[in-house]
C-alpha cells in the first residue's frame, strides 16, 4: 500500500511540471544549444544485474527547449538457480539473452535552467520495453527413466511513464545524465514451458520454486504475481507499477 501511495504521489508531482514545461515557458527564455547530438553509455544495468549488459542512448536536440532520446541495450540477468531447481531438476546447460528499448520526449524547463539544453532539469514521458529469454537443459532427479528435458522461458515488460531528471554538460562536450524519478504503469507478460519426461506434479513444484526465486530476487514482481495461477500454468500476465532510474555518461557533439 505504501508503494502504491508513493507512485501516486510521484505522478502528482511530475505531471504538473510536464504541463508547465509545455505551456509555461517561452522560446525567448531558452538559449541556443551548443550542439544537437548526445551519445551516452548507461552503466546502470551493469551495476544492477551483470557486467555483460551493454546499453547506449542517443539524444537529439529538436529545438531550444525539447529533445527526443532512444535507448537500446543487451540484457542478461543473474541466475535464479545454481545447479539444481530445488531437489527436483538438475541443470545441464544454459542459454540466456535479452534486449531493452526506451523512447523519451524531453521538455527542458527553461525558467529553471541557466544554460542551453541539453543541460538542466527536464520532464519526459517515456515508453520502454524489456524482453528476456532463457533456456535450461535439465535432467529429472530421482528417476530411472529417460529424464532429459528443458525449461524455456520468455518474459517481457512494457512501461508507460513520466520521468524527472537532470543532465549536466561539462566543457560543452561531456554530459552526466540522471533520471531521478520515473514512475510507470507496467505490463508483465510471458511464461515458462517445461518439456521432456517430467510429471505434472514435478512441473508444479518447479513452478513453485521458480515463483519463490522470482519473489526473492524481484520483490516488486513477486508481490503481484498470482501464486496459484503461476504454479499451475507457468504464465505471467498482469499489470503493475514500475520505476525508472539511471545514470548515463555522454559525449555532446
């Protein structure tokens, strides 16, 4: 309940600023940008999840008060399991990869910014997508039958939100970009499929173990997943809340 209240408060604080950014400032209050382009590197996914994550962003200044930005990245998340899933399945091989994409339209607040954009405080509606696939080859433990199989999973998240950020420009060339608050409405989808000679009981137990690991590592998802539905079907289909926060280092040209 506290999380929902915080999200609602964030929207109430951010949305009026978006209106001010669009209607309250005049072009005469904005200085001409030094350059039109910014290429940025986002180390946030590397710090949060895996050093194999690589994410870059391109921001294009459209006029003295607005810009558009596109972010693309390769994703890898940490392992949920080591060598076994509970005491049921032994993992014999792994494959995992993912992608992310975000589109922002930024409004820089001229009355509050002393320097030309993209320096200063900004408000931006954004849409983002995270897609992730994994495959684990498995052997069923405690059985004498042919026990080879696989677990295939696909998960994705769509976010629509509004962010508040601040970008610094140093020596007219180098940038440091912070997204401070980025609440969003999010859709979580996807599912897990277990193939091979695996009994229905073991499949449900594996789903339960996966559910518990998701809840442990990603509390936001765990709190909103319908436990019984996920255990029986392995499907994820829900609307929830999301966040966006990051730091980016860039070159302005």
